[in-house]
């Protein structure tokens, strides 16, 4: 299977929705998180999207912290907790492709 960022974004958005009426985040917001994840991978010398089952919790926390530093700013909709949930959901999607 090939990575599909639209599918990843949809899964992340579904994870963050508390109810059907919850419109805090959009698909574009999830794509922005995915872009920050790609930037993290690229900054760490990894041009392919690839978190694997052998990555430690510390690696995942480092990724979450990097994405949060990039996106959690005044006036932005993101919280660190929501970013952590979205990143973990994106990683689950990555792992489903292995």
C-alpha cells in the first residue's frame, strides 16, 4: 500500500472529533500536522515517511514535541494534547502500511 495523506488526515480528524458537531479542526489542519511530521523526518535525515514498530516511545515523544513546538502558538487551534493524539493516529496509519 502507498501512503495517502488524505486518508491519514481523515483518520486523524476522526480521532480528534469528540462528536459529529465538533468542528474545531479541518482536513487542512490535519494536513498541516502531517507537513510538520514530514519536516521532522526530513530534519532527521529521513526523506521517507516512516515511523516503524521498533521506534521507542522517546522517539515518538520527540516527534510530538517537535510538531507541538511548530504548531502550538497563540491564535492557532492546536493544543499539545490534540497534536499528540493526531501524531499517534498518523503513526498508526503508517504502521498499517507495513
